[in-house]
């Protein structure tokens, strides 16, 4: 066991002495980045994103037992679904039902609002490689847009 000499200071005493001399520097070094981060976060726009993935299950029963009722290819059917998703009537009904783009509707024509919603919707086909053939097995529909702050009632 070593004995401390009377003039040697412990590490704790040294840390306390540094803190007493430099505490304002430490406080400013912490508060300045913290305040800047809170300010940036407060002014970032609120963005809403929702994604739905639809899996396509191919016919499980052999064609020898059950004839397929759908004769068009999967990609053709997915194109038809995407046209339905992006149709003017469907988008207009969604915009009205969920009160989307209220601020934009006040400034521009209805067709421009619908075009804006079309640009906020992404349709992504997902596939898998089987024996050199690429086949679609799912698609994802995503909606991403800025949301307005809730208005006080």
C-alpha cells in the first residue's frame, strides 16, 4: 500500500479543481449544440409516410384440376391496378375524405392538387429471379407528403 504525500492531490481533487475553473466553458460547450439541435428540429417540416405491400400469391392448384379464371399476365393486371390507384376520381375522393392538401387547394386548381398527389404516391414492383426469369411477386404503394399542423378547435 502506498501512502500519499501531503502535497499530492488525488485525481478527484484535480477533476474538481478543473471543474471549478472551467465549468462555464463546459456548460456552454453542452448548451450551444443542444440549443442549435432543438432549433433545427423545431423548424423541420412534418412529413407523413405510409407504405402498403401487396403480395401476389400465384395459383397453387395445378391447371389440370382447375382452369385459371384470369387469362392476362400478372404484369398486365398490376398495370391495371396502378391505373385505378392513380385515377382522378379515386385520388379526388381520397383528398376529400382525408382533407389532404387543404392549403394547396386554396391556391391552385383541383387538377394541380391531384397531380401533386400523384407525385407523392410511389408504386414499386418487387420481384424475384427464378431460373433466369424475373417475375413480380409483390408491389408496394407508398404515400409521402408534408402534413399540416393540427388546427386548434
